[in-house]
């Protein structure tokens, strides 16, 4: 008499550690590359890539190129989303990482305005567009790796790991710039040293190559998720995911875009604009706006301290969103962002203690709003259009929020005669728009990720 057949439990497509590491390391590298540019856009590019003259105009021009990448991101979302929904998440993530890494490395080799004139900012724009194009495909793929491989009831928790790449990438990028600034000190707190401007600023861009090699090694070990594999086996892969997602999930596309709006505006005001405002002199020369008067090294250390809270609350937001729901968590946090926007002047006017409170509160709110997005946006869409749908929502929001936020902030800063009041009001208004979208949306906590 033969022994009864036993059923061997099937191992998950990817181990927990592999899922966490692959989703975390890729976004860390991508955000590192993005932050390296963001820091250089404030610190370096206005001095090197534009004609000498009005410093405010040079800063605005630098921010305009910074924002150009956001315009390229939806295009990257469509291109990489198409690949991700047709050929798989793994191959697409490798391609996105390579694109970002090559573009960032080449920025570190660019000649300046004094060397080749207007070709310098032109080449900078082209490579910045390539960065944005790559990030358009990176985030959604990393979020899908995390959420499609997550254990039941822990999708938001797993979804925080690609989000955690943002604060980690920020700390590495700005920490490296800080080390270089300490090694090449400047006598003028409003301007980097000549050595920093000659060659020091290039090091963080060139270092990107090392990080990309590590990221590729991790990513190439991934296996496709069961959700995507089952979609292939059942014949549900569609020829044109973009067409289907606009036809069947247009409402989710719109809501997802506005879910992210306040997050994006807060994100770039707390990083890019705050660095400009923090370093601006208290008694500026003509053509400059007044600010807090901190030197670069001091304010970046303060920023990094604030970003630690960004990372902590990103991780904490996952279990909260798994327990209480994505929608309820984000409604509470977004309400906090609105209040925070109206408190900019009293906080920033209260000396170093007030500035640190501003940074800690702002970055804590950033973590709490950014963390749940790693699960919420993928959950809005079925598997066969999930890469495309989540990517479009995330990256179209980057145009409405991040692309224009630094530019609008500098303009409002000037309109208010150097006061940050209108910049804070701008954040509050964007928060109201996001709050309305969340109220109109539905909870996704219990949706079937394999649908």
C-alpha cells in the first residue's frame, strides 16, 4: 500500500530579506541621485552653469532645470510601466536603475558655462530629463516588488521600504556633500570654496556608479512575483496597458495623482527650498532674498537631523496604515500638513530651536504621508496595469507638485519681501486639495493584490 501523497508548501517567489533589500536599495540609489542634483541645484549650478549676474535669476534657472525632470517622469512611467506590465518587474527595474546611474555619472563630467557657454545648461537639461525619465519607472516597480510579495496584512509595512530609500538617499547624498565641504572649506558662508566649485562637487555624481553596481547585483537576484506570474499564466497580460488603464481605471488615476500632491510639495519644500532659505543671508545684497543666515555645513547638519525623523516616521506609518487603514491615516496626516503650513513664520522666526522644530515636524509629517503611498497607489490598480497606473499617478503628481514647488516657493518668497509666510500658505492649500481627494477616495487596505 503506497504512502499518501503529501503537499509540500510552495516557497514564496522571493524571500522577505530579498524583497526588502531589492525594494530599498534601488530607491535609495535613485533618490541619492536625485538629491545629489537637488543639492547641487542650490549650491553649485547657479554659479557654474549660467551667466554671472543676478543670483536670484540663476537660482530660478537652476530650479527650472530641476523641475524639468518632473516633466520627464510621467513619460518614464508610461515607458517603463508598459515594460513592467508586459515583460515583468525585474527587467524593467534593472533598466530604470541603469538609466539613472549613467545620467548621474555623466552630470559629474559636464563642462561649465565658462567652458562651452549655453551648451553647458543644455547638456544639464538633457541629463536631468534622463534622470526624471528613469525615476518615472523606478518607484512604481520598487513599490510593486514590495507589495506584491508582502505577507497578508503587512502590505503597508512592506510598502514603506521603497519609501525609506528617500530619507536614506538624502542622508548619503548630503552627507557626502558635507564631507567634501568640510574638506574644502569656504571663507564666504553664502558661496562654496573655489576648489569645491572647480572639482569637489563632481565627486557625489561620479560616486553614483559604485552604488548602481551594488544595486544591480541585488536586483538581478529577484524572481518575478506570484501576482505577475499568475497574470501571465492566465493570459491577462494586455497589449497596451496604457490604453486599458485610461479606459477602466481613469478615476483611480486622478485620485492617485491628487493623493500624492501634498506629499510632493512638502517633500521639495522641506529639502530644496529650505536649503535655499536657510543659507540665504539675513541682510542680503541686491538681487538676493533674506533668509536665516546659516552657513552650508551647519544647515545641512540640521537638515540631516530632521531627515532622521523622516525615516523613523516612514517606518512607523506602515503598521499604522495596516491597522487603521491607508485612507484614515492619510486624512489625519494631511490635516497636520495643512496646520503645519500655517505655522512657518512663528517656527522659523523662533531662532535655532524654532528652526529645528520646523525641520523635525515637517520631516515627521513627510514620513507619515510618504510611507503609506508605497501600498496605497499599487492597491488602486489590478495586476495587469498596476505598474503603469501607479507610475502615472505618482509621476503626474510630480509635475503638479514637485516640478513647480521650488520655483513657486522662490517666487512667493520674493513676493512676500523675504518672508516664508506665502510659501507656507501654498503648502496648506495643496494639503486641502489632497484632503478632498482622500475624502472622495475609498479604503484599499483589504483589496486582493492578486486581482
